[in-house]
């Protein structure tokens, strides 16, 4: 994954987004639906209706980046809310991009007999 500068916030746009949207459409959604500035340097993540495609919008300081990922199998885990936004950590974003349920990650523990 691309390294994000310290202090970068990551926002999931709750609900469904029209995945035909490009730079301008997603930037407008950030301003209107999320009440955020798309040029703030924060990362904004959007999911389509089927749930297998996400788009990430990020201002790097000299231009907007639009990244897309489609899962061949499975769906991206998304909040139940239909509007607003949800803040994620960089670790949660990494899990989301891998198709892992970022809401309930399970830590593996060594068996007690291995100690």
C-alpha cells in the first residue's frame, strides 16, 4: 500500500456510491455528502452497490489520485449506515483493501503449551 503522511485521516463514505463517478464526481460527493474538503490531504473511500469495487480519492498536494480495486471473489466490508462517514486507521484501511473484515480483526495467539 502507498505510505500515507502522518496525521492523514481516512474516511469511508457510508452507503452506496455510483462507481461511474470520477475525480470530479467523487470530490463533489466529499464536499456535499461528507461536508469535508477533498483537497485536505485526507483519504476518502467509496464502495459501489455490488460491494466488490471501491474507489479511493486522495489529494497528494500536487494533484488528486483516484485508485480503484475490484475483488475477484468476495465483497468489501462496509458499515451499515446509509449516509455520513466512518473514520478508519491505516491498519484498518490495509485490511479493507485486502478484503478482510476490518471491524472485527482477530488476533492469533500462541497456544499456552508453546510457552
